C-alpha cells in the first residue's frame, strides 16, 4: 500500500512539474507574440513612409539644359599601373 501511495505521489509531482513548465513556456510564447504584433502594428502605421509612391522624385530630377554648360573632362591616360606599384 505504501509503495502505491509513493508511486501516486511521484506521478502527481511529475505531472504537476510538466504542467507548470508548459504553462511558463506558453506564457513566454504569448509575450513574444504580443511584442511581435506590436512591432507589426508600428510598421503598418509607418509603412506609408517606406513606399516610393509617397515621394516626389521630380524635384530632384536633373534638367538636361543645365548640363550643356558643364565642361566635359578629358582623360589623357587610363593606365592604372602606377597606383598598384
């Protein structure tokens, strides 16, 4: 009878320990999921700044008429051996 009682106590303690461990793991996972969802909400809110549709690139476009006044650079020699010696 004592052996049966000891066996039941051991089985119950093991089951309780595993239940507690899985509850802790589930809680940790739940917190991680909440943190990731918070990051996703922040990204969804700020995503409008990351798309090219919201930028006006015409303001930085180069006017071809202004390029006529810039002198062209002439290169005499493209020998790069001097650099590597």
